[in-house]
C-alpha cells in the first residue's frame, strides 16, 4: 500500500489555511517528500506524519516556494536523531543550493547524498520506490516526478513442482533472487509469472503543458498537477509566467488517461478553486480540487490471474 498526502495546495506563498504545495508518500516504512517550501514542516505536523522516516526528498526546481523550508526540516530531522543517509534529488545545482541553505543548518547527524539530474529523463530506485524525473517547461529548469511501486508476478506453484525446485528455495526466488544449488542455478523467471500492475503517482507543478507530462503520467492511478489559475481570462498570464490553468491540467489528465486528477499550486488570489470544477470536470470527469492534507491509500489491484 502506498499512502499519499498532498501536504499543501498553494503556490508562491503560504496562506493561513493553505500551505505551499508538497507531496509526501509512505511505503513500507520509508517516506518520500516532493518539494519543501516554507511551512512544509507544519503541514507534516498537521497531517500527523513523522519526519524521521523521510529517506528521499525530490525537488521540482529551486524557486523559494518549493525549497525554502528545507533547512528547518533538516534541523528537525537531526533533532529526531536520524543517522541514516538522506537522498536529495533535483536539477543541476542541487548541491550548491542546498549547501547555501545549510549555512543555517551546518551540523547534522546524518549524511546527505545528492543526485543531480542532468538528462531530460532519469530513473532512480530507492527503498522500493521507482522514481522517474522528467523535465518540464518553466522559467527555470524544472522536473516532474513519477513515483512507482512495482509488483512482481505471481509465484507459479505448478511450475516449481514440475521443475522439481527444492521448497527451501521458493521464498528466495519469490523475492527475485537467483539461487545456486551445487551445479544447478535457479532463476526467478522459472517460477514467477509476468509482472503485475503496480501503483503509480505522478506529481508536476510549475510548468506549461508538455508532451513529457502526458508520456510520464500515462496510466497513473493518481496525477497531481498544478492549476495556478481557474479564471478563463488568466490564460495569457499562465503562458507568460509558465504555469497552467485548471483546463490545461484537465486536458493533460484526459490525454494521459489517468485514474484521478488532483489540482494544486493555486495562485494566492484564487480563493475558491471549487467554483471552477464543474467546468473542469466537463473536460476530465475524475478531476478534484486538491486541498491541504488531501490523502489517498493506493493499493495493488486484486489480481486473480
Ligand atoms: Zn511554484
Ligand atoms: Zn516556480
């Protein structure tokens, strides 16, 4: 099961009842965060989730509303006596930006591992998360993220019996290990069926619509996308500032055939996103206005095959 929480839904600045947009996920005891603007710590506290198991933080880009909360979060994680390494993923320049912010958080009891993105698309696997970063189109280098939990095929008991594979090796084969027994080598593909559908969440903010978004969001169970403006007359503004309207986000969701769309990164001037949702749902019926702490538990679908 993948637990997902949209910690905040605001863009540019935090408001009294709307924290800056950030996504947190929990899977198998390991938490992942995408973006960390001012106030993200409070949003995590409000949700009631813990700071200590955050093993990965992905940054979309280096605008303040997406990273200025990092030094405080690092200090809190340090105070929680974390000693395991923390992986930070983000555009080129990540280490320089983070080290500049760390002038006010110089001593931490855990090491930081930097993964700077240089290619249009990159994949990194950590703690069962398959993270794919893909470049989008903002006024600085910006990436969207696809977070996938893969699911292996089913163990084929009849095959294991047919091939006379000793029972003591079954468990290891099921975990994807190759087992050597004297001169005989057993590989997982001998007894495992085809991989089954996993879980996929895609998060992207601060961009114009791009083909890379459609491609990477394809078939996602949940697509969380920026919608800076709901008002139709703000289309030109969206183009100028390299953001999106609700309707553009809905068209991406439709094209990518996602399960559900949550909008986020609202302009501070947009106080009632719900007002525009009927119109948005005419384009993509499974669209929801994201709001702070909107959460979902995503499970593997039951598979009888
Ligand atoms: Zn932003
Ligand atoms: Zn930005």
